[in-house]
C-alpha cells in the first residue's frame, strides 16, 4: 500500500464491508464471472436502478438553498409562524425548472419557468409551487393533463407537434393571457436569477383572530428582469444546453447570492364579491392599481446542493404542504393540485419521500402513518401505530389549530362549464396594448412561426381569439400567416365580435 493510499478512506460495499480490489472475480484470467462476486453484483444492481421516473412536467430543473427574512410586519393578515416577527429567518429550498421539456431539454428554450419553494418552518414545511408567470393556460383541472399532452410528443411521430398545441389553445380562449406572455419578450428568460416568481393561485391567509383574507404571493427579482431574443437563445443553446444551471450554480459559488423581494396582494371577501373577474380564476391577475403589492421580506439563495440527484431530483413540492395561517381557496386548479402533486411523489419517490433529507421537515414530526418502502421509523420507533389510544406519551390533536368554518353558502353541486360566462379577452388585450410597436411585431412573428405549422382550420379558429383581444393583434398574426383579411371575415364573421365581459363574480 502506498503512502497515498494510507491517507485515503477505505472503499467499502453499501453495507460497509472493506473492498480490497476493484476487479471482477473470474475463474481464471480469461474465465467466466462467478455469481459469488457480490461486489460486482451490488454495483450493477444499483446502477440499473440509479434513475427514478422523471417528472411528467418540470422535468429539467436547478435548485439551491437559501433564507427568507421578514422585513415588514404582516401578522395582521396571517398567524403563520414564518411571518411572525420582523427579522425572523426561515431556511428554504428553491427549484427552478422548464415546464414542457424533458430532462435533456435545453435551459434557454421558450417555455414557462417553474418557481417551487419549500420553507422549513417550525410548524412544518410550507411548499409554494409556482411559476415565473402570474397566470396559467387553463382554469379547469379537467383540462390540465390534456394540455400537458399537447406540449409533449405526438403519439405517432414522437415529435413535438404544433398542430396539437394550437388546436388545444384555439378551443380554450382562457389560454390567451398566458400565450401572450409566453410569446412576448418575457417568454425567454436569460437566467433563473432574472425571473420573477409567482404563487399564481389565490390562497387564503388566517390571522390569530380567525379572520380570513385572500392572497397572492409575488417574488420580484432584485437582479432585474432580463430576457433573450430568439437569435440569442439559439446561439446560447448551441454553446451550452445547461446555461441556466451553470449561471445559478456559479453565481452562488462566487458569493453573488441572488435575491427576490417577497410581496403579497390581499383581497377581502367583500372585495372578492365586487371584483370584475372571478378572483379564484388562475387565468386572471389582480390589477396592482386595485390591489397593490405589500412588502414582506427578502428571499436569498446562498448555498448550492452537494448532490444534484439527492437534493434537486428528489426534491418534492406539493401545494398540500400548508402550515397554520396559510390555506387554500376555491381556485379549482389549486384544489386539484392539492391531491395531484402529492400523488405524483408517491409514484416517483415512494410513500416515505418526506423522509428524504431535502424534503424532511426541520420540526418534530408526529403521526400514525407507518411502514412502506424506505421507512426509517426514526420519528416513531416503537410508538403506537393507531389512534385513538390511551398512551400518555402518544401524539394527540390540538383544537387550538382549528381553522374557522368556511361558509360556501347554498352551493349547487354540478359539472359547470368553465368556458361559459367568462371574459377571457380583456386582460390579454390590455397586456398586448402595453407593448410598444416593435414588441408587438416580435410577439406576432413568434406566434405566426409556430401557429403556421398547424392546420388552416386551427389557424382560423385561433385568429378569432386574437381579434377579440385586440384587432391589431389579429391583423398582424393573420398578415404574417399570409391569410387574406377579407377571406377571414367571410369565413369567420364572428372573429371581431367580442363576447360581453362578466361584471361580477
């Protein structure tokens, strides 16, 4: 043994047994392998299982640890412990991602960016699963899985299919707001450090008096918004498919810790009753002029993971991870995600995924759920596995954490049509009119470039939606598609007819 080997740790098997030599055991130098070579078998068996199923969406991502610091008192809105006092710090983990692409996708592709946060609070983990956009493509959870299918590969060709994508969007006018954002100049971020984060959904906040308000969460980048033009992104992808991962990792390693200004919007029930749009509609924003941002604190990322697979790939975020003082709302998409995300983790990582260190709460965990794949029993040991019981040391519920009743009135249960009685054109139209002429030209050029790959029938249907948003929006896209406007009016006479908006919830 060399002096160098004397100073190194001894290589072992997974069980800790020392390994003498890293060569296959054979019957003679040219002979066949022996089944008794358990070192080789263990290595091959583990290698065959190194990959877990990739996420159906948000498969490609990057993550980092950080700290959230409260800088403004918002305790009148919520009793959540992480917001309890100015100066309080809470550890957190943030995972950025692209949405549609697989794990091998390039970082600098035109796509929505995921912005998923895990706060390790003393009352349990709070997960805020959001995006870099304040709205989403659909408002009805029945459409979500179908929408994601259109972003994936054609079942016959195994290629991305623009006809699938635009066929779906042409049937869902509520998607216009997000589509306009996606193809605008903000649809291609230069880096993860240069994006805003949004909870997107409407949540509820409860204070210590049992008073409830509705809330939206905002994370405003302090690095400034920075985006790429299509030619810049193409060049970047050709040189580095992991551009965003590299940028985030290197910045933190150099001590250039990215920060976000954390804010909330608050709406009372009385305001919700009078709001022009449904305040729980994920395809709509709350205008800042009516519901201004309220500063809460600062989020800083300051530590890179040591192992990507263990800490980023196995990170599991779920909207159902709520803490006292923060709750759901009637948002239909949020209601469905409360189950869907947790169920996905059961499939990808197993029933005990919350015991993986990156997902593990930093507070005491007491429950009666037992066993299953990957169980460590470290939090319950030999304690009872049933409730109710008479054991004095066993965990018991505490009504001090009971939320006040939620009055939903005399609601009639039905399968309501999510496309009826909604104004899906005013907000994306307002957004379009905010852009200058050059921005409008770039937006419509990008849209025509991909919409032009869809069938003519789909193009005509989608054009109707653009016209209803703004006549200039429709004309520009039609012109870039080479469609004669008189032909459009002849075949689609209702293209410019804008449905009357709904004035109240």
